């Protein structure tokens, strides 16, 4: 594939949207998915800090929005490999019009899936919903798995293993190290320091959430722009500043609308955390996300944070973890790939024939 830089100013984008209804629909749907991500994924970044009362919910949401933007800006500027992975993961074929319709169908499927899961308070992964929806749509467009880029999909598998195994292991190890260092010290003397540290850990998590999930959705956004211009062969892009600002604002709005239900499930119901444990989970998850972002692996912030919390809880004793909540999460995670992929497939099959 040739390298074509998909770059557009805000004014040019507005002009294209006004004269291209399919692009308008794709843009609104992408922003809708980002909004849903804001109330289902972004709250995971601040869940532990809010649950331990290290920071008030409103202040945490504002901090998350700001750090999401900074994470998008910094990581996209220096290393946009996660966005490139999503951008090149599927091949919709040579018909740009049908490809744009397929992308619309995939995004609708993702919104339906994520909204249903959020209604039940289950922290699903919008990253995996996005990957599954796009993949199901591409299979429907190409009539088989030729629409899937196997090399890029392998990165998803690697990322799934990293977010699950390394997240749990890092959470378990870090909290053990902290307990060993501060053994024998009155916990009341260090709670204040851990409270401040946990706010920093939550900020780091929000930063990495923007670096990971923000890049994914900006990659889809620019894929829509390329297809609306009739270009199905572009292999690269440059992310404009206005798009980073727009995505971070929409993500922050989503967090403020519906984030508390997810915060309660992840930060309060799954494991009862003390301040130092919340800090351990944040540090472990942020570190795993940093490694995956630098290596271009599209991992789930939800998986990484929740498995880190499980690791922290299990370090005390296995019964500290509410395995009933964990079972619900695992079921939602397992069903995301086939469920969202099937929705993307069916909706694309119907949309292409209707439109």
C-alpha cells in the first residue's frame, strides 16, 4: 500500500461534511462511539481514586478529560502506532462508497453493544467492540476473511494477553512490594501520601487511556475521511490538533454523563480497596498501558485496569475479590468479539443492500 497522508484542517473538514452526507453520518457515529467510551471505559481510569475518596468525582472527571487530551496529544505526536494498527486492520475493498456504508454499519453496531452493556453496569471493552465491529463489517464486505489483516489482528491477540496476564501480575507484585516496604509503619501516617500518590496514579491512567483509546477512535475517524474522498488505499495519516481536542471533549462529556455506575462496579463492588491498594492498581495498569502503546499493541484499558485490581485484591487473599462481579465481566468480554462482530456483519450486509 502506498503512503498517503490523510490530513485535513478543521475548515476543510466542515466543508466536506456539509457536502458529503455519508461522511457526516460516519463522523457523528464515531463521536457517538467516543461518547459511549467516555462513560464505559474512561471511568476505569479514575474508579479507584474515587472509590477510596482520594479525589471527588467531579474533580476526577475534569482531571480525566484533561489528561485524556494530553495523552492523545503526546502519544500521537511521538508514537501513533496504535492508531495505525486500527487504521490498517481491515480492508473494505476498492469501492469507497460501499466501504463508507460498511463503516457506518460497524459503528452503529458498536454503539448498540456498548450502550446495552453500560445499561447493566458491566464495564465492557470498547476497544474490543471497535475491533470486532470493524472486523465483522469487513468480512461482510469481502465475503470472507480476506477483509482482515492477519498481521494487525495478531497484535490484538498479543494485547489481550498483555492486558490480562501482565495487568494481574503487575497489580499483585506492586502491592506486595509496597506492603513489604511499609510493613511496621502506622498506616495512618502514610495514608495522606498515598492519597496524593493515588491522584497522580489516576492522572497517569487517564493519560494512558487517551493515548490508547483516543488513538483508536481517531484512526477510525480519519479512515472515514479517507473513504469519503474515494481513497481506499491510503496507508497512513497525520492527526490534526482539532481532532484531538474534539475527541477529548466528547470523551469527557461521556464520563460526566454515565461514569458513576462503572466507577461503582470497578472501584467499589469488585474489590474493597484501601488507598495504597488503589495506588498499586493504578500504577500497575498505567505501566502496562505504556508498554503496549509504545509497542503498538491495541489493548483494552478496561481489561488492564480491572485485572490489575484483581491482582491487588488477590495479593491479600483470593476471597477479597468479588468473583461474582468478575464472572459477569468475563462473560461480557468473551461475548464481545463474536457478539459485536456478528452485529457489525449483519448490519453491514443489510446496509450495503439497502443503500
